[in-house]
C-alpha cells in the first residue's frame, strides 16, 4: 500500500463524518480511513480546532463527529483539486 498524503486522509475523514447527519463515532472513522486510534485522535483534534468538524457527546459519554458547513466547503475544494490533478496526471502520462 502506498503512503497517503495528509490531504487524502483529511478528505477521507471529512467524507466519512458527513455520511450520517447525526455524526459518526471514532471507531467508524478509524475503520473507513484505516488509521490507528492515536492517528485518528490527532487528526480529529486538528479538524475540531479548525472548525472543520464538530463533536457531540451523548448521555452515555460517546462522542460523535460531524462535518461542519466549513468542512463541507473544504471537502469540496479538496475533491476539485484531486479531480484537476488526476486530469493533469493523465495528460502528462499520455504525452509520452
């Protein structure tokens, strides 16, 4: 497996957290994004600090993470950038 770029991981986290309007728990993010618990906590802390994610704590003390409107804008920008780079890469490969 190739190493993923930081932007790819952030895109995967924001995408996973936007799947359910009630939010998703850390286990779901870890499973879908394929990160360790420590890595996931570090990324979540950064995304919460930048207001790209918000979290809700239930009565039972479980945290659920949801992509904010700002996070959705950032996710759209990352997806657009990935699309543009993929097109440029294909052109570059076909030019030889």
